C-alpha cells in the first residue's frame, strides 16, 4: 500500500500562515454564546510609540461577517485534553490535511450552546469557516490553524456538532489535572445525506495500518487505519490519537470508530474496506520512538521522531503482519 506522506514544515520556505478569527453563527436549536465577531473599529489617533496598529479584520458584510469567508468544516482538533471546567478555554481547530496546501487563509469559528429544558448545557455547536486573505506566498502548509473560544463549562462529556453534523465528544474535567496531547479527527459528514448518524459510534477491529516510519520534529503524521469488514451503511467515526508517555516506552494510543447511517439501505453481505485517517499531534519529543497501538492492538510498528527517510510501514492481518 502506497500512501502520500506528511511533509515536514522544515521542507517549506518561510510562508504566510493563517491565524484565526471568530464569527457569531449559530444553529436553529442552539443558544448563541455571545457576539464573537471581529468588527472594524475606529481606534482613534495612533503613533508609533503606542505599539502595533490594531489589525483590520478585513471587509465586512452588512451582518458583520467577513465577506471573503465561506463555511468549511474543520478537519481536526489538536491540543491538550481533557479541558478544564469552570473557566473559559480555547479549543484548537484546523482546516486541511496531508497533501493539502494553504497560505494566507484564516479560520473563523462561532460557538453556540445547546440547553436542556431546564437550562443545563447538553451540547455544543461549532461553526467553522475558511477566509481568504489574498496573501502572496512563496510556499504553503497542509493546515490552517485556528481556535474556538469556549465558555466556562461544568465537568462532563459534551456532544459536539460541527457545521450542523455530529462530530465528536468534548471532555471537560473538574479539579487540578495534567492533560495529555491528542488530536481528534471528527466523524465523517453524512455522505448519504440521510440526516443524523447513529450515536455513539462503534469501536472497530482494525485489520491493517499504514503510517510513516519517521517524521521531522513538529510534524503532524497521519496513521491510516483500515477497517476490513465495514458495510455500505457505515462511515468513519471520530478517531483520536493520544500521546502516552507514562510507561516505560512512549506510545501513540489510537482510538478509532465508525458510525451507522440512518438511511434505509440494503447492503451486500460481504465485507467492505473502509479507511480511517487519524492525525498524530505535532508535539512528539525529538529523537524518540513511539509505538503505535490501535484500539488496544499492536501491529509491531512505530514512528521515529527527528528524521525523515521517506519510508512508510504497513502491517496487518491481510498482509501477514
């Protein structure tokens, strides 16, 4: 199996890179959190000794949104989890992926809360957009980085809808804790357009995996997990890669799932191949070998950080691994 490998940031020239803004979109069944738009503001007289001039948020539409933005579902969220309870926090989101190329674009994110009839928060709606800044660049990057400004939430697990579709669960924990580095790729959008997928997702039994043998420091690698016995009514669910450095040897713990469509479809009885793309945090320690474990199964593979030899390793029951 041959796959396109992640390119390390060190291979690129200095480039224009996206930051993030915020918008105030909300779904029909969500309560807007607050006005999170970036407004053009008259800052009054300015002199060089006042520091950098405040940044212009770009052209605006009459409703306050950026005129150069269009809805675009975030592809991954990478950071430290669980998230702290009782205080506001930033939830990182990224648009892009392996083999993609961006320069100068930015991410805007709007946050709304779903209340129960008694007022408790029972879910979170995120609406992400990609904005085009028209920058002139010498090179590009596979991801546009942004973040969503989250309010203070009580401890618990919160279902998250991303641009209107169920995507993943957000873990918020009370008390003092040390979070771990992880990346979560949201559940795939409903390809059959039948409405909400069934939740919770099902943990798969991985049949094969493929990933780079080595990556440069600061690179987000991609681990491809193959479900060798999926059906036509299923699609990839959330996939989370967590960095576990608590044992004798560091491990990348991969947890991947699949969801069932609510479509009334008749699928053939034979197994179908389904690939899950799982993203590795770019915070791995240099000169370190990380063993890869997928849903509790070791295929005897790992990723070495600090170099890049262009090799890929694949293992699994279908190829004698």
